[in-house]
C-alpha cells in the first residue's frame, strides 16, 4: 500500500487509497462529447469514446474526425461506442406499433424538461405545433440546426423534437424484427469500424431482455458477437489490454 502524496495549487492530499486497486489497476475511462475540445480530451485521457450520431453518415463523419484528431496528436484512436435504441417486434409493423405506443405514453412535459435540461433553453414561449422555422427565436434556430439531421430536411415542430429527445435522447432508433435490427447493427459496425454499441432501453428490463434473447443469438450465429468472455476484467473484454 502506497501513500498518495500530492501538493498542488488547488488540492493537497496525503493518504492511502480508500479501496484496493482492481485487477485491471484502474477503471476503464469513457468520454462523451463531440466538440473539438471534447474529442481532444477523449483522445488524451479516455480509453473509449461514447458518441451519439443520428445516422450512418454522421457516424462515419465522426469516425473520420476522431481518427484525424488522434493522428494530429500522435495518439492511438480510442475505441468508439455509438448510442442506439433498438425497438423490436415480431414483424416490422409490430415494431412500429410498439414505437407508436411508447410515444403515446410519453408525458410531453417530461420530454420538454429533458430537452430543456440538455439544450439550456426555456421553451415556454415556443408554440408546440408550429414549424420551428417559422418561430424566429434564438432557441428555435439552434434546435433547427441540431435536429435537421435527426428528423430530416423538412419542417418539424417542437413537439416532434421533444418526443424524439424524450424517448431516445437524440440516438438513432433501430425499429424492426430481431433480424432487421441485427442487420442494421452489423451494417453500422462494418461501415464505420466502431468498437461497438451502447444500447438505450425503452422499458426496463423487458427491452434489454428482448434484445439479449432475440438479437444477440443472431449476431452470435454470424460470428460477430462473442459467445463467451475472453478475460476476467472489463478492460480485457473491451480489447484494451
């Protein structure tokens, strides 16, 4: 056991660690952020980067930006996990009905609060169902720019944006049968070179259990998802050491 002996401008410490070190010596460090400063921080300090991009072109663009930034810093590109939200059904129509049912149950006030907390914008003076392009406020202009790639290049309303954010926090939703969702995940993985995915559930814990029981076996049969863990630590199983 070693003493931590540090004397800095803002912090002084002379003690021992409160817990024993883990087998991997330190926790795996994740970083989230897509700004230039965020990318640099993730490259310099993170083992894995968590990223939210609304579609495949955005994911591919993000991977290029991360690789170029890492090369410019003379560092190894960290692994990337993209956030996605699978929504399953026995048929594509059933999966869409499941999504529609989730949207129907969402409390709009909660969606707006979640969106407001993320964007730092007061939405009280913005009409819910008027096209955002027609609302000449600084808030609406920022939202239009942020969500054009999510909802498509068409007029959209604050209600649409809030619902999308309340359910998926801007992540792409993979809606379909287990086979279709497996196809989409494999396609993203192959076309971006990402490390993997961070799944956002819809209903806990049934949506997670559904993915594990119905999608994972398909990926395993294709030979692109492990059937057992290679190591005994999180870092080893992420391929970090």
